[in-house]
């Protein structure tokens, strides 16, 4: 992929990601945050079940338990973000959410006492 294609793709993804905050904020004029998040999870669960039904049958109890724990934390994150969208602008919510790109490596360094590595170079 050429550099300009990668840059264009990244810009398109950022545009779509940012637009979702506006869409969610507008949707909250119609339904509450819990209902909105519940429907998101229901639709996503149905789609994932259809796509991965065979693999789901092979899951162990431990994997199901771990997935449930991760799912609860994910739901709490979505719920708090969606509730927050009721009280601020979509731009501010997107900025706060996007700060995880900066804050996660900082917190990981503090909590794990090890700075992040250079990672893989794709270009």
C-alpha cells in the first residue's frame, strides 16, 4: 500500500470514528443510554454468533468466564461513555476517548514499571 493510501485510509477511519460520537449523541435524544448500549450489544452479539457459531461451541468454561468478565468491563465503559455524552459535546467526548492513545502507555509504564517497546515497524 502506498503512503498516500495509508494516510487516506487513516483519515477516513478517523472521520468515521469521530462521526459515531455525533450519531450516538443524536440517538440519545430518542432512547436512554442503557437502552442504546443494550441494543448495541444485542445486535453485535447476534452478528458475532452468526459469524462464529462453530468456534463458540469449542469454548471452555474458563474462556467463557474470562469473556464474561471482559464483557462486563466493556459494557461499563460503553455505558459511562454514553451517559457522559448526554452532558457534554460529541467533540469533547471524542477528545476524552481519544486520550487513551496517550494515557494507556503512560499508565502501563507506571503500573507495569516497564516502558512500552518500540513495537513492530510495518512500513
